[in-house]
C-alpha cells in the first residue's frame, strides 16, 4: 500500500507498476524484474538507487543483457513543467568493464484527453507462455 513515503510510477508496457521507497527501506527482499528502488531528493532532483534486479531482463530488443549484479542510479530532474531530464548510471561488474550512463529528456503528453493506454504484447502470448498452467475444467 503506497504511503507518503513512496512514489508510484505506472508504465504503459505490460501494465507494470514500480514503487520507489523514499524512507531508505533497506535491501530488496527478493530479486525481481523491476528491482528495489530507494529514492531521495537532491534539491529538485529525484535520485533513485535500484538494486535487487534479477538477470532475466534485457536492455533492448537486440538482447543486450546484464547479470544479477546490475545496479542503476537514476536521476529525474525537472527542466520545465512538461519536461524531465532522465539520466541513469549503469554498473554491472559481471557484464561491463566500467559503469556507463544514458541521458534523455522525458516529455509529458499535453494533448487534451491524453491517456495511458493498456499495452498487450503479441496477441495470444499469454496463452502461449502460461496456457499450460491453466486449470482444466472437469467434464
């Protein structure tokens, strides 16, 4: 349950939701796809330290991977009322020889009635991946 000490981020992709704990909540209880996000403010910049990431995700569609030692520090800095500068420092001593950074602006949608839409992967992928787990009905 979110509190004053958490920030929630909702992603369009796969209905993902991420919790950033602003109360220095310690280590991740278990490794996960989204990891464990601990946040703090440095002036008007939200700094998010992400640990506890498992090794089951990719950085991109090309399949660039990481290990379970991945550590990401994100910085979200407002540039204007509709633009955030996003910067991430990525380090993973099992995969990369040194830390590296990415940076890009994130733009708020300002059109009238802009919405976050549900994104479904390839049609039928849930059945393909998880269909064998479905309970069969007795006849």
